[in-house]
């Protein structure tokens, strides 16, 4: 008889070694938001019938402005990745149900819905120095006048591909990263938090 499947955080090696996976120090808080659902959606944005059905399934409008996201009442976040592509991050356990609802909404329309499973995770970074820590390894202009709440972008952070979203004014950022790079990014963030950061954003 096969063993029951066991979900593991990408930071499992740290957890098993007794190392912390929550940090609150130096003006920065870090935590992994493990086991959230990730769904990739592609569709023809010029088809009002299709997009209308999708938006009813999402219970929120598809973000059309580049590098923006929206959060539905149910808690899932829909991030703009391109003119015809979105990433939807769902609460834990919500990925399958939402994906099925989206497939039904798409019907025979020109669209694809792909569940990404545990291939990605989310590292949350917040606090007064969070923006400066990210800026140490990211080429984006992260000044509040250019990047604020409701904004997202795909970029590199410490040579790792991430999707970055600013959730609130604290500021709090979600860093969506591939599972295989999560432990490396976590260690880089820990190191980056330990030292004074320049420039400061007023």
C-alpha cells in the first residue's frame, strides 16, 4: 500500500532543521504563505462574452491595466501578467474549485485554465524597510510614486524570477516564486535584512 501523500513547504529543509520560517527583525517581517492555490488563465480579452463569463466566475473584473491586480471578495488575487494572461492566487484549498468554475465559464471559448499546483509559493515581506530590502536585488523602480498598492510586475529578485505584488501601504509585498528557488530566495532575503539598506524611499 502506498503512503498517503504529504504536502511539504518548499522551505521544508529549514523546518526539519529547526530553523525559523517566520522572521520579525530589523524593520522587516518575513513569512511563507504556503499551500496557496495558483491558476494560470489565458483568454481572448476582446471577447466580451468570454471575459464576462470569466469575471462572473471570479466574482471580480479581470485587471486590464498593465501590472495591476484585483482581489475578489472570496480572497483570491488576480494578477495581470500580459494582455491575454493572468495569474490567480487562491486561498488554501480553493484552486481546484475555482479552476473548474473557470473551465465551465470558458466553455468552447478561446481560453486555457491551468492549475499550477505546488510549483510556486508565496513569500510575504512587510515592514518599514521591506521596500528597501527588495530594491537591493530588484531592478524595478520601487519608489511609492511608481509602485504602490494594487501594482504587480514580473521581474528578477536576487537573480530569481518572481512576480511581485504590493498588497498594502505598510508596505506588504507578496513575492511569488517557483518552488525550486524558494529556499534560495528566503536565505537571500534573510541576509539582505541584516544590513543597512540604501537608498531610503521617502
